[in-house]
C-alpha cells in the first residue's frame, strides 16, 4: 500500500510538467530615430526549358545593397524609413557570354558600360516606407531628389537589363514587393510555437489567389539543420504560399508545380527581422505544334539585415 501511494504521488508531481503551457511571445519591431540598417538582397534565378530534342539553361544572380534610415517615429510606433540602393551587382562571377555589371567597378564592355550608367542613374532614387511596430507596411513613396518631400513615382518604366527588368527596386511597387516578407504584419496578440496567421490587405487592394500562411516556431534548434549556431537560437517563422501564376488565358498550359516556401529569423534582443530566405519553383508544360515544352523556373532570394551600431 505504501509503495502504491509513493508511485501515486510521483505521478501527480509529474503531471504539471506534462501540461506546462508553451511560452508566449509578442513580436514587435523596435524603431528608433536615427537607426541605420544595412540591407543586402541576393537573388538567384535558374530557368530550364526542355523539349523532345532541345534544352536551354539560363542562370542569373543579382545582389542589391542599400540602407534604411529611420527618419521619424511617432507616439504610436509608426516609423518613416528612407531607403536607397547603394550598389547593384549582376552576375559577379559571370560565365562565358553572361552579362556582368557592378555599379562600383568600371565596366569591361560598351554594352555593360551603357547598362551600368543606367543603373547608376537609378541609384539616385530614394523612397519613404511607412511601417508600424507590428511590421505592417502601409505605404511606399518616392522622395523628390531635391527635397525630403515624398511624391508618387512617375509612369517611367524600369530599364530593361538583359532578359528582364533588373532589379525591380526602383519604383514604389517594386520596393513593396522586395520587402513583402520582411514586413509580414506580426499578430497583435502574443503567440506561441505552432501558431499561424495571415496578413490583412490594405484597403482597395485586389485579393490575391492565395495569401501566404506564417507559422511561428519559436526557438527551435532542430528546425533548420545546417544553420549557424546564431541562427538556431533566433526565433523562427515559416511561411508557405503559391506563386501568382495567371494561366486563365493559356488553355494549353499545364501547371505541374508551383510553390513558395520561406524562413524568417528574428533578432529578439534588438527587435527586428534579421534574415529572410525564400525559395520558389514554377514548372509548366506547354503543347506547341504537337511538341511538349517543359519550363522549370526556380528562384532563391536571401534578404539580410544588419543594424549598425551608432
């Protein structure tokens, strides 16, 4: 009987441990006037087109470096950030016949010099981002070059470099898209590991086919194997979505695969998003003249933020 009672007390003492609630966290961004963030955006694009007898591969790498400066913070925690691109590198390790441009290095060919001059002109552009302490981006406007007053971007089209618009960071829409998964609109309430949420859309914004779903992991050292020890101690957020691919007017296109996955690392000590990794893939099959053409488009995007010491 005594042995039974001893085991019973032992089980009762263990029960609270099994039912201990998960730690809740409140995610907020700490904005302070005068703070400066170094921003580095690295994009890798791989395109593979194959048919019965032919195969074409295309690869492109772009590195964009710039800075945010916190120009103003009001009593509600809403900040006005000034963003400016400082350097653009296209294919820093170029293969034969591949375009190579660095706005900080003298161009090697007349074609590269022309495109470099275009990019250097675009580096003069500055933008104002309005974002609150829950990381909700409410507006992006271009700043006049002769003053600090914001103005809406003109209808001027971005310069075409190579096989596409590179990079899309020189108009207000492009800036908003570039930082879409940095400013992910944290939940207003505390959250715990396993909680999910979706951002709300600003007024008069068209509803996308699928909104990203964010999942908070907390500090999970096993979540991302291969990461640095510092990253493994950062609270982490996963997100998934589908690529916005409109095939409504392409009846002969079969979407074989479309997916987007990402990871977000948060610096809780200084309260800001420190790193974002995004991977997306789109594979389609098109029928043309009795021949099937397979197109695989893969992208990897890395956004790194570093808060400078004042």
